[in-house]
C-alpha cells in the first residue's frame, strides 16, 4: 500500500498510546480555552494570550502526531503553529 506524505503509521505500546491520548486531550482543552478567550473578547486579557494557548495546544498535537508518524497531520499542525506565531507577534 502506498502512502502520500506519510510513513507507515507507527504501532505503539499501550502505555505510549495512553500518554499520547492524554496529551491530545490536554491540547484540545488548551485549544478550547484559547478559542473561548478569542471569541469572547474577554476584557483585561491581552489579545496575544489566546494565541499562546493555541500555540501550546497545536504544539502538543504536533508532538503526538510526530510520534505516530502521521505526516499529514504534522504538516497541518506546523501550519497552525506558524499562524499562531503570527497572531502572537501581531499582538505583542
């Protein structure tokens, strides 16, 4: 079977998979917090803070997908990290 932009997905042990699943849930939590803060325009919170939450959320996802050798998702999360950095730089 041929893969486009992807290695064969890595088979992980149950412990490694559990750690990655926990990391993904933390990343989702950070992304939701950042989204609520950005969409809600909460007063007294500098605009770069939601992008910082996005940055760490996408960083966690990037690391998880890198360990599983899921290259298309690595590219997507690298793109989001770049967008997050632009958002942070724009508001600092």
